C-alpha cells in the first residue's frame, strides 16, 4: 500500500506544474483559465512528486475536484483513490458538505473511478468539450459532453 502526501502549491509556483495538469486536461488554454483558482496540491508518493490535484470552491459548502493528474508510471496503483479519499476528509474538516467532479463522456475509466468512490451522476453538460480548440477522442469516442458527479462528504 502506498502512502500519499499532499503538499500545498503556492500561487507563484503553480505554472511550473502546468505539464502535470495537462495530463488530465488536454487544453492549455482551458487549464490556464483555472490554474490560479482554489487550492492546488502536489501529490507525493515515496518521496517524489507523482502528480497534482486542484480544487475550486462554490457556494453552499461545495468543493469541486477540478483536476487530478498522476504520471503514467504511477497510474492504476490506487494513488488517485487515496488522494480523493484524503480530500474527502480534508474538506469535510473544513466544513464543506459536497464534492463535485466532471469528466468527459468518453473517459470510460474516469466514469468508473468516480462511481467506485461513491460519486453519483447528477448532470450532463451537453457540448461542453466543443469549446476546446482541438477535438478530444478517447476509447474511440469523441469527448463532447461533461458528465457531472456529486458526493456527500
């Protein structure tokens, strides 16, 4: 079992983590729209940085998991699951009540990942990914819609 540590990233250092964020969101223009919002953490495992996670905040005690990205060599090992579970605890202790997250209709693994963590589908944002400058295809499916999930903390 891995031990994961989240280390806050200072605002002036966020751009140096852009390449990590682009692992999960392919549009640099879109990432730059939210890179300075909310709270961002470096994900450390066994003493090295293996990814980043960024959260933004909404009204009524809602936190959004805006981006979670883990380097390819460390995927599929339960690290992302540990990060999300740690964030449930962190934001519940800060008095927040719900977490939301969105992923593309074409991101089959992500759709399963979030449901396994207790998230439920609550909304589909039709044509969300049409605004991306370059079409995204995964699993032979074009990413068009954003599937939104929600979970109580």
